[in-house]
């Protein structure tokens, strides 16, 4: 790299970068598409930023998800992954293992968490969506993160898992700790993770004696019918489904709403389509929002099991590799006008939920919740607008997820909520049993 290029290298991971990382990622794609950097945690890792390299890297079997392959010492390994999962005994989940264990556990979840099951859950998602909007629709103002985007996926995933209603506020508190402090000190998050782990272990024990029609019961049934699932694996599986199933959706709703508010022509286009009962733009629109400013900035950790070459860079065995989904999904070599929001974009094979065997298992549920949330917000609160200047907004720190801390909005208060509330889902969700997308 020339001295001129080195002098122009952008600063990464500061507050200015968090607010808008896309110019920095554009520079990296052009000058250092596979870039070695020291992360705020002190860990050194490679960032993969071009679409073609990213897609190939996500499916490369020479990159392990298991942190045992990280060349760092134990202290270094503890600075990767989900805070608190190691001390809480929650390491044996889908984000940390490789085949054949990954294949076995994913097959178990696929039996209990199919797109068809998600489709059957649509009325409950709509009920939750309307109930949360009811809580602030008459006020004329709200913080859409804390009052809407955050509680919706928490209550939804709790219902799917089979967490009793009387315990769900505890889950909301624990998840809130993870959201608030995910980019800061790991101790507070670790304590919440440990509380969640203890509760899940007890809930699994109770479910064995009284199976229901929920995801945890489905995992137990699958295990009892010949598939081996230890109690530790079951707790870790439920934990990662909760962790991956709520924060991605919080950010999809928050980032998506913010993008629509910053692009009024596209927002009006979607509102017209919804008013006319045209669901096609909502379908393509969700995919475009996932590409344009998606909920997952970087794919979860990978570690080279042998020396390999990515995008012209030599990666040593044991090196951590982070695929920057946000950079890949703005690559002009793959997307026409990548910095433009186009809700009707059809050639949109984005990497917002990953690629390959680790494709996000909660993607069908996140899409369902995102569509319900955005369609209902725009229908019930048609003049929704930002309640602050964009530069006043703050983004949460952290590597993997990308999301707003708050999203204050204003709107004309609903005077007759009963008359304005939609009577059912403002869209359809057609599930299949194609577990390849799980």
C-alpha cells in the first residue's frame, strides 16, 4: 500500500464511525479489502469488506466457528464471542460449533422452528405489534426503540420458546442489559447471561414434565426420539435463539424505520402500496432495508484452521476473521447504486443474515416481525416523523450488531384507536418447510 493510501486510511470504531461507517467501508473496499486491525477490545482481526470475498469467506470450511482455533491465550479468547457465554456454560450453540455437531443441532432446531411454524405465529406477532402501538399512539410521541422495537421481538421469542407470560418481563430486563451494555463493560452483560442461563436450565427441567406446543418442548421431543441433546446444549440453544432472535429484530425495526424517515419519497411509495393492498413492495422493501442499513454489521467470529488467502491477503492459522456484512452489502461491484435506498430493488442477494451453513436461523421470524412492525406503524401513524435532529441520535457500540440507542418520533395522536387499528396482519406470510434457509 502506498504512503498516500496509508495517510487516507479512516479511523474505525469511534463515535463518528458508528454513526455512519459506510464511507470508511468504501475506502477499505477500494484500498484494503481485507484489512488487519486492532479492535477496541485489543483483539487483532481481519476485516473482509468486498461482496465476492465476503460470500466466499462465509462458506469457507477452513474458517471455524469454534474459538478453540483462536491462536490467542485464554484471556484473548475471552474477549471474543457473546459476553458471559463462557462463564455461564453456554458455549455449545450454533454460533460456536462446526459440523458434525453443528449439523446435528441445526437439524434439531429446524424440526421445531420451521418457516411454517413462523407463519402460524403471524396473528400473535400482529397482536403484539398493535398492543405496543396502543401504548403510545394516543400521546403523539414515542421512543420507538424502547417502546416498540425492543419489546416486540422479546415477547415474540419468549412466546415461541414457551416462556410463561409471568416470567417474560424478567427476560425483558436481562435482554435490556445486553442491549444497553453490549458495547461496554462485559461484566454487567455476563451477570444477565448467567441469570438467563439458570432460568433456562430450570425451565427445560419443568418442560420435560409438562410438554407443550412450544419450541423448547419441540427440542425435548426431538431429543427424546433418538437425537442426542444434552441439557447444556439445550440451554445454550435456547439462549442463542433468544439472543439472535431479539437483537437482530430490534435493529431491523429501528434501522428500517429510521431509513424510511430519512428517505421520504421511498416511505411515501411504501405507504401508497400498503393503502392499495399491494404487498410486493413490502416484501422487496424488507430485503432492501436489510441490505441498506441492516441489523448485523459484522458476521460472528471465525478462526482460520490453516493458512489461507482471502482477497489477496495471507491469513495465518489461528487468526480471527470478521466478515463485514454492512460493507459487502454496499459493494458497487455487486449492487447498482448501493448507497441509494430502493424499496423495489429485486436483484438483491444481500448478506444481511449471512450465507452458508450459518445462515441466521431466526431470519424467517425477523422478517415476519419487521414486516408487521413497519406496515402497522406506517398505516396507523401515517405522518410519523423524527422527534430530534439526526445528528443527535446515538448508535450503540459493539462490533457485531448495528442499532440505535433511541429513536424519538412524533406523529398526530390517534383519537379512536379502535377504529384505526388494523383488524389483522396488513400482509401475508407464506411459510414453507424448506429448512435450507434455516
